[in-house]
């Protein structure tokens, strides 16, 4: 059902694809992939603990979406947010320190993999309650509108979040009040072990969103250029005051739900078929065909990513732990009014 | 088994199993015993349960009785309540009590109140299974202990299952109960093994259990923390302090009698829980001891709970936030004036 159509996966080059921009997109996707591959190693070494939800396979979405928004636009994410955080511009060093529970981590080691937050880049967090971030995103957008800010809030969530009441209440409100929200639904076809077709009576997610009078599109989430283009169009409309847009980015997670998941519910052939649509080689091939990239160029991009992650790991390992005396800080605000 | 087998090879009196297996066996027994029983919840079927408790049940009992649901906590619990009111015996599962907050409206405003609001006409024989507890570095949206939230509410029964005997002996009477029962399970104990009788004993749903008899001080606790308390009791014993450890088990109603009788013998009480200390079950137990057993006390009741902080990811912070053997030992020694 969720098997992609067979045949070689080729991206279409937009007429005026800028070489440097294409390479930037590739760099970001490779950085995310390498970051997470290193996280798996660190998890096996018991340096990262708790849950670890990998984004491997889905990198084109974070990369294309963030390329289409402005620096001071906000993002709200889920527990599967390493890719969103990196693409939003948070340093891999402070993210890695967070993964290791260190005080220099973006959330001072209090959040871990699932709870990356960064005020500087307006990254409003990994939320680990499914659909828990969606109302929050609507509120951020409401405040922007009330204060006359020309800013957009992007809200990432999985298709599983569409099962929850919070999604429906929130998208209705955003539409009713014409708020600047992009509902970015990453449909990887499974919420833990639950296939979309087993969870939803109506599996056309865009149709559901459209029932709230919200423009709703479906995009190939493995094609970073298509992701960027669709998102740009949506963000232009949203910024222009036309209200929220819903985009379903169709994708697949190449790994299990988390490190705890034995992944007993997916057909290995289905996983293999989707891996043929890996967004990274797809973009690399296109850039190669266009003459913007060769083997050396790709090797350099990969080596640079590896070097960056080495630095991040060294930074994280040498960062101290939060002093125990500070355990009860950040429960109430420390700023006095 | 053939007749000869039965006579020549006596059935072993005990078997060894994990707590996870104990939970699963009791679900199986419930499904076998009563065809009105069915399970519903997120990822209980194809995935095998988020803590693998229901692994294999979908194959054994089929999708009508092992119902995978969408991510819809309100609908899971609300639907189970409706089905329970209309002749079925649903067992609804909410993966962790952190997500049960979404379903709290159904639990409190429907399950707990319908009997009363309807003047006694509609009882709600639903069972809700959920989990609680920290210790796995899952941070502030996956680690909390919300047993006291539920224990606050008249109209529901709350039971915590942290031993093999309770995992195997509580579900059957919970399903017999005409009213809603919330069962707490503990992920960090799932792989704990024990030797258990082949045939489980039924547990009295309203009773506490003395897990370790002792004469010097009563330590009242519940849930996974009791195993930490038992370790602390051994450490104290080596130091000449003989602690009696009581597992409340039934968090609503509370078995005061067992607690008071113990305090009458030991004259000292410490309450230990993993939920936040403020307005926790420990506060309730301490208040009841103060109300009913004040003159038995030789020292003020002491309480240990979770530090007043959402649980952090970093291990050293998480460990420091929740009760540990050392903090329990120190508090008991203080109460014994040995600090
Ligand atoms: C309210 C709530 N219910 C259940 C869970 C447990 N859980 C965590 S992730 C997940 C699957 C979510 O799937 P989806 O939204 O499609 O996102 P994906 O993990 O595929 O990225 C579930 C059931 C949770 N965290 N919060």
C-alpha cells in the first residue's frame, strides 16, 4: 500500500536551479545523515540514552522547508527533530552536547534527543507528546499576527498526529482566525507500528485538512527541490495574509521508530523499495547530471560533514555536566519582573 | 498432557518468569476466562505493545479482541467506557500515564462520575492499564509518576502492580469490579524475574502488602520504588535498623488499617514515592497517620518524593531527582535519630 512506484527515482531539475544552492541543500542533508549515524554509534556506546528517533530517510523535508523560510520564522517540532534543528541552523556541537546530557547542550542536558530548544533560531522544541506541539504553533502564529510581525510558524508533525484531536482543533482555529501557520505533515506511513491505512478511515490527509478550508497539497518528501518549491509557494501565501496551509510531505523512515523498536511490522521489501528513493543520492545524481558535482565534490561534502561531527562530539564529550545543586533550576523563571 | 504424565511427572510448583510475562499471562487468562473481555490501545497488536507486554496476543486472539487503535487517547478511554456500560469488559491501554493526561477528562468526567450522576443507574466496569516511572532517561514528557492524580478522584479504584504476584493476581478481580479500575505498571521492572507459583493467587484489590516485616520503623511506599526501598531496608538491617516495608498497592482506597497497625508496632513512619512530594500520596498517608495514629508516633512522619522538578534527561540529574537507596537510608536514619 505504501510501496512507492518502482523504477529509478529521478529528480526533475527546476529551470533555474542555482548550483551553489543545490549543493547547499545536499550539504545540509548529508550533515543531518552523518550526525544521526554518529548518534547511533554513541547510542551503542551508551553515551546517548533514552529514546533516539532517527530521521534517516526524511532529511529532504527539513532541508527543503528550512530553505524556504526566513531566519526569524519559527519552527515547532516533534521528538524526531534532529534534522529540523540542524536545518534551522542550530550548531551540531550544541545539539550533540544535548544528546550527551551536557550543560552546553541546547537545553542544558535537561531535554535530550527529544527536546531540543533554541530561542536564538526560534526553534520551539521537540515535543514528545504526539500532536502536543500543534496548538503551540497556532499560538505562536496568533501572537505574531496580533503584534503585527510578518513571520510564519512552521509546525512539523507526523501523520500519526492527525489521529489526535489536538490536530483537528488547532487547524480549525488557525483557519478560522487566518493565522500564519504552515502545517508540515511528514507522512512516513507509520506511527510506531501502526500503518496509516490501519489508523485512518480517510487516508487522504490533504482532504481532511481541506475540510477546514485550508489549502492542502501533497508533495514528494523525498525530492528536496519539490519540497522547497511547494513550501516557498505556501510560505509566500501565508506571509501574504492568506492564512494557514497544510502540506503533506510523503516520506519514509529508513530505520525503526526508535532504538527500542524491533521493527516487526514492516515488510522488508517495502523498506528496501523506499530506500531506492533515498533523497541524498537522488539530489547528488541530479547535481552530477547537471555538471555541478563530481565524485570528488561529493567526497568533500561527506568529509566536511564528518569533520564537523567529529568536532561536535569532541565538544560534547568535553562539556561538563550541570552541577547537581542546580537540579531544581528552571522550574520557575529566574528573571524578576 | 496424558494421564500417565500427570501421575509420573508431578507439575512443578513454581515457574520462573519476567514481570512482563506475568502481565501478559494475566491478560491471556482474562481473555480466556470471559469472552466479553477485549483489549484496545496504541500499538498493542502489530507492534507487540510499547513494552512488549501484549506481544503475540494479536496472533492468538485476533483483531476483534486485540484492537490496535489510532493515536486517540480520548477516544480509546471514552470508547472503552461506553463499551463497559453496555455489556463488555474492555481493557484499555494508555502507553504511559504521561499520555493519560489527554484521556483524563474521560476518566474523571465520565468513568468516575457516571454512576453518581445517574443516581446509581450506570456503573462503568472498565479497566485501564497504564505505566509510570522514571529511570530510563526519557525526560519530562515520558517519565513522570501520576498515580496521585488518579488516587485523588472518588469513583475509581487505583492499583499499582510492581510484583509478580500482583501482576498475576489483580487483573481478574479488577475485571469483576463493577466500577472503573486504573492499573499502573512499571516499565523499568518489566525484565525483573521471579519464581512464582504455577497457579496465581487472587489478590484483594483493596489491600496493602507488607513486603518486609520489621520492628523499628515503617516505610510506606508503592510502585517500582518499593524495590529501591527493599534494598534500602537491607542496607539498614546491616546497620541494625529493622525496617518494615509496606507496599500500599491499592492507592485508592487506601488500606489505612495495615499502615496504622504497623506504626503501632514501630512508632516511626517514613513514606517514599516517586511522584512529586507536594500533594502526593505520601502527604495523604502522613496526614492519616497524624489524624489516627498520632499517639503511636515517637517521631514526626518523614516523606521522600521526587524533587520538585520536571524530570531531566541527564542521568545524574534524573538519579538525583528520584528516591535512591542512599537517600532513603539517610532519611530513615534521621527518623531513628541516627543521622
Ligand atoms: C499523546 C501520545 N500518544 C502516544 C505517544 C507514543 N508515541 C510516540 S511517537 C508515536 C508515533 C507517532 O507517529 P507519527 O506522528 O506518524 O510520527 P513519526 O514517529 O512517524 O515521525 C507514538 C504512538 C506519544 N508520545 N504521545
